[in-house]
C-alpha cells in the first residue's frame, strides 16, 4: 500500500470512526514503518477525547485456580507444575483498601475461572464499596448469568471478559469445552444489566490473520465496548502452544491505534503483556491511543504464582513500587494520573 492510500484510510477512520473489513485488514497488514501517520492520528484522537489523563486500575490477582484449559495460558487446569493459591475474603478486602490508600480509584478483582463462592464475591464487592467507594471491575471469566446480576446489584461497576478472538473456529480450538457464542452472549448480557464492559484480544495467536483482527475490531464496535484491550501472545512452556512464536509489538500497536480510531470513546489499556515483551511497550501504547494502565497490587508472595505467561513484569515488586513506577512513566510522557474513577466515556 502506498503512503497516499494509507493517509486516505487513516483520515477516514479519524473523521468517521468507520472502515470496512478490507480497509482495516490492509492497514493491519502494512509494514509498521509505513504507519507513523496511523500512530500519530491515534495519539491525536486520544488527546482530543481523553486529554492527557491516564486512568489507573489496580489489579488484585486473588486466585490462580482455574477449571479451564485455554491453550495459551499458564493457569490452565492441566498445568500441574503450578502451586495454586486462593486469597481469603478478608485478604482481598484488605488489599483493596490498601490500593485505595495508594490513591487508586478502581480495583480489578481477577482470577482464573475459579469456583469462588458467588455469595462471598457479593460480600467482597459490598465491603469494598462501603469502605473505599472505589469503582469495582470483575474479571473472573464466565460465570452463570444469575451471578453476574447479583454482583451488579451488589455494586460491581464493570466486567472485563476478553473475547480473545472473533474467529469462532480459532476460539473453539484454543478453548476446549467453551463456546464462542456463550462468550459473546455473556458480554451482551453484562452490558444489558448495566455493567461497563471491557473485552479485547490476544494478538498473534497462532493461526490468527489480519483479516481476523479486522473482524475483532468490527465485533468490538458492534458490542459497543467501554474498554478494549490487546496484549501480545506470549508462549508458556507448560501449555500446548509452548513452541509457538511470541506476538509482536508492531501488531499490538497497530491494533491499539485502530482501536482508538474505530472506538474513539473506549478506554484502552497499555497492557502488562506488551510491557513484558518490550520494556518500553506500555509507553509505546500510551503514545498510540491508550489511556489506561493496570498496575498490580497483589501481595508479592503470590505474584510469581500468577504467571499466565513467562517473564511477566512486576513479579518482585510491591504495590507501592508499581504505583511509583507507573507514576514516573506517565509523567515522563507529559501525561498525568487521573483523580477520578474513569467511568465509561460512552455515558
Ligand atoms: N480467567 C479469566 C479469563 O480468562 O477471562 C481472567 C484471567 S485471564 C489470566 C486474563 C487474560 O490473560 C485472558 O483474557 C487472556 O487474554 C490473557 N492471557 C492468558 N494467557 C496469555 C498468554 N500466554 N499470552 C498473552 N495473554 C494471555
Ligand atoms: Fe483460566 Fe482465564 Fe487462563 Fe483461560 S485465560 S486458563 S480461563 S485463567
Ligand atoms: Fe510494576 Fe513498573 S509497574 S515495577
């Protein structure tokens, strides 16, 4: 594709937040060296919509038990080399309160698809809300619809459930026993009952093509996502995809930039996975459309056991270290940490 054609497509995306599948595919397939203009326009759109404000979401990885066997993930049930842990209700609440003291306005409760009792999660949500007032995001995988409803009523604000890939065949290949349809129905239901929904993809899963990633963006528009994330695939040696190639920074940045142009009002995280494959990865994403970072606040004794992929950053740090580190990164880019909860920009 020549520079003239790239400029035409990027300008169209910038002006109308609209491109068709072929147009998105051709941008995703183009060499990153040709795409300065794409990254620059995504940054400009981010500035128009979010100004220089960056939202922090403190993540508590409270259990690494998982009943699923996703082909790419180190927490998968069949990985017997992992020592499993599960934080008690009181520990989770205490960690959230510590995050609030560090100034965080949102806490993300994340785990494998553990069967953590629904009623206990309800109590945790209520207690965190009552004592800190923080926004609460749940990232617990798929649960029954009645549980989603209960937790929403208890005060949970957001639900993060990546659709991982919009290609049903690839989805079902890498998620044995799971259904793509249920994933999408869950997201629609969560939105319907009032959650702000976050989803997104793994970039460069084996077998994924630019056409499929274009479908991912079109699906994300259709779902009216409040947040869209993309992290590169990182092979884990105790999984069936151990021998596959690591995803690229370039494709992740192209996807991030197109996410900003095609879903201008979405929150977009600079992901930990991108920061893992490139020390400057999160900075690069923040300059290509991203406006969110999700620092870890999990107690350091558990961090190395939540290795969804190898080399994950921040394993030896404490919550306060990460808060300080992220503050420095954001300031170095001339941006600032938001003082509000960073709710959906769609409302
Ligand atoms: N169990 C919940 C779920 O699957 O939705 C939440 C936790 S799961 C560890 C969070 C995300 O980690 C997944 O949505 C997936 O995209 C990402 N992930 C897992 N393994 C990965 C890998 N090897 N490389 C990159 N991302 C990975
Ligand atoms: Fe479990 Fe989530 Fe990992 Fe899949 S991605 S194995 S559901 S923790
Ligand atoms: Fe954890 Fe930088 S964010 S050390």
